[in-house]
């Protein structure tokens, strides 16, 4: 009767997150994590210097998304 199982702690953690974090913060946190992972993958592709990464950057610019690090460096140099 002394210690709680892992399931007890997971339920307590879920309740605490919902009470103090709110229902909207968890999806926002997961979205931010996904954006970070995608940015990391894009950075790895840019290091390879392939034309595919440049084409993807051009497509993102056409959609109005933020410029990549390489594009920002080119803009600063100009």
C-alpha cells in the first residue's frame, strides 16, 4: 500500500497538465515541436547544398512562408 504504480502517476500528471496547462496548450506545444523538427530537417537538406532544397525554399516563398537561413544570409550580403 505504500507506493503508487506508473499508471497512478500518469493519471495524476494528465490531470495536472489539463488543470494548469489548459486544453489548448498541449496541442500548441506539439505543433511547435513539429515545426522545430521540420526546420531541423530543412537545415540538414540545406547543408547538402542540393538544388532540391533551393526549390523547396522558392516554393515556400511563393506561399508566403518565412525565408530560410541561407536566404537571409544572401539578403544581408546584397
